[in-house]
């Protein structure tokens, strides 16, 4: 049986996941759509602006 990384994250039960270096938020949004409690952290203000524009619900 093959286990995907996101399945390990979703079933770990240890609390929210930090997507460090989330860039424009694509992976953060994908994980949230899979039911993972996730938030993004990014140092680049430009990437934060893009992530907020493309994923205002995160």
C-alpha cells in the first residue's frame, strides 16, 4: 500500500501544519482542500501578496 505524504500529514493529528516558504500558496491551498489544517509562512512580501490575492480564504 502506497501512502502519500499529505495522507501522513492529514492523519498525524498533531495540530495545524505550517507550509514554510509557501510562495504563492498553491501547496497550502491544496492541503487545505484535502482537509488539512494548514497555514503558510513566506518571507517575500510579493509572494504573500500573490497568495492573499489567489487564496483569500487562507
